[in-house]
């Protein structure tokens, strides 16, 4: 099984989709937090946002791969 097939299988489960929605929400919260934190905390928030972005990108990898 490839990673794309694994992700397609996971996407059939509501719990996986809820997890991805929660990760998207956490990403948005980090972005909004960037407005209220001191400069030294921006790097930490940026790293978290990048991690969330990678997870979100991987979760929709099968969608984008099939259209290429």
C-alpha cells in the first residue's frame, strides 16, 4: 500500500476528518495568536503553523495527486 492509498482509506473515517478539521482550527488559532505575542514567540508559532500546514497538505495529498 502507498501513502496515497493509506490517506484515501483514512479519509473514509469521520474521526480522521474531524482530526484534520481540528488541526486546521489549531492552525488558524496560531495565526491569530501571532498578532498578540512578543517577537521572540513568533518563531515558535511559525514552526507550529508550518507543522500544521504539512499535516493538512499530506491529508489532502491524494486529492491533489490524482488531479496532476
